[in-house]
C-alpha cells in the first residue's frame, strides 16, 4: 500500500478510538501485514513501515488515504518532481558556484561555472569529504572528517563563516521534514542524529558494519537506506525512532544510494561489483543488478528525472541508466577518475570530481563529451553546484526534493 493523503495516522487497533501510534507521510510505501478489516463501514489495513506498526483507514474511493502500491496512481509518483523546475526565488540572486572539497589539500576550490574560472581557494579542516547544502539551502557545510568539524560556508560571499563541532563527519544528511541532521561518522561506525536547529545530539545509532557512508530517504521520509561500504551491506534505518531495522548483504563495495522517481526501489552503486544494485526496500531484497563499469561509485538524477548518471571511477566512464526500462542506455568515456556528480540547473552539464587526481571535469549531457577540465586541489571529492532547483536539501553533496 502507499500513502495517498498528506499524512495518515496509524492506530493501535482497527478502531478510530484506539491510540494513534504514529503517522506515515505522503508517498510512503507500507507493508501489509494482514487482510483488511471492516469496522463501521470503513476498511482498515494493518501495515508497517520502519518500526511503525498499526492500523490505517483506506478512505473513500474519491479521496483515498491508502492506494495500491503497484497501481497506476502509485507508479505515477515522482519524488524528484520539484527538481525539474526553476531555482527558488530567494536563491536566484546568488551567483552560481561550484564548491570542490580537496581532501588531500584541506581546501575548498570555488569555481565560476559560467566561465570555468577558479575564483578562490578556501582553507578548511583536515580531510574535507563533501560539501553539503543545509536543509533550507541557507548555507553550505564542509564535512571535515579528520578535524571533527563542519565548516560553514556563506553562499552570498563564498567564504567560510563559522564551524560546528561534530565527531568524524564523513557525510551529512537532513531528514526530509528538516528536524534532524544526520552525520555519517564512518570511522566510528555510527550514525549521529542531531537537532537540526540547535545541533544538540539526539541519539547515536551504532552500526555493526564497517564503512557507513552514503544514503537516501524513502518517499515519505520515514527511513533511510544506507551503504556500509567495507562489508558489502545496505541497512535500513528508521529516522523517526532512530533505530536500525533491517540489513541486506549485497556484497562488493556499495557506495552511493538514490531512490527511483516512483519511490518503489533504491539504486545502489557498487564499486566492488562494477555495477548498480536495484533494491526493494519493503522486502529488503536485491531485485536487479546492472553492470556499468569498474569502480561504480557516485550517482546523480538527470534534470528531467528520467535518467540516472553513474560514475565508474576505475574505468573513467559515465553510465546512463533509464529509470523506465531499468537498463543502461549509454556509456561515455570521460577519462580521469570520476567520483561524485552534480547536474547543472539547466541539466546540460554533468560535473564530476576526479578523485585520484587534482581536476574537475565538465561533461555535456547531450553528447557525453568533456567540455572542460579544471585544476583544483589534491583528491577532489563531493563537489556541489549551488544553487539548484528543489524545495529542500536532503544533504550529501547536493540532493534535493
């Protein structure tokens, strides 16, 4: 079943007078536990998602709260729809910039994407990994893993304006509702949840697997699917209860994670298996695998949300996957060691850091040809192109919905 209303309350029993045990948000896929029950003319379903378990009313046919998860209306959902439009009016005054964290140089390179010129080199902390836009896109955070520090970049001046101390931040995400900041503390094998407004630690989730680093959220934002790179596992974490709820062994070295537009499956790049896993998050099973190239690593959604770009770091190639067919439809030889990816606001360019070198490449998304190569610092990693279309930032190096 899928939530069709803005929000649906789950009750302890199939009775509106029973306690509400929690809510599921629009678009969320729910597992059905039992056959439906009828009470007072209403159809009730016993459903679960993450750690949430309860009964929900289906609702009338003309205004359903729950719909068939595999029906036409459900499959017409596009979780990335907001990224197909224009940049928000409040951000249009900002000059476009590409920010590149150079983990070997402890710097951030600032690039003007209109002419590919380097504007500044900002000193930051040790081993900067990703540049993460705030949930409301009011600032950028630099994940300085070896300095226990998030450097704050002011987007109006492109300068470092402050810092927030957090232990060993490899990556940073924000829950879709904006209430929590989620730090992937890879060296400490844990996920730290913070109050996004005050940066007060709420809870730490110990991860019994090495290499917790990349993730994406379900359509309704109840849980995240995260990769544990060094042990070949993908885990499901309920971000409301802040608990690890499921685990899947996919083998290899799983890296970046992206939700399909219809919210039915997640795509997980696997550097050790030279391709991309397709994961059903309800059954927690691999339902497909697409060979792409050696070192499959980073991913980005095309501006029209029809395609998924995948960097193959060891091959020096970019693969293009069609969401509709779930097949690789193009492969571009771009050279270098393409790592994390960003799509330009107009969708015409794909930017990638070359992790094993000291350059950033700009690729024409119409032809797959390299337009420019720009010198940066050593070991460029999770670059971000800012600002971008979208209502909110989910974090990482610029993932928006």
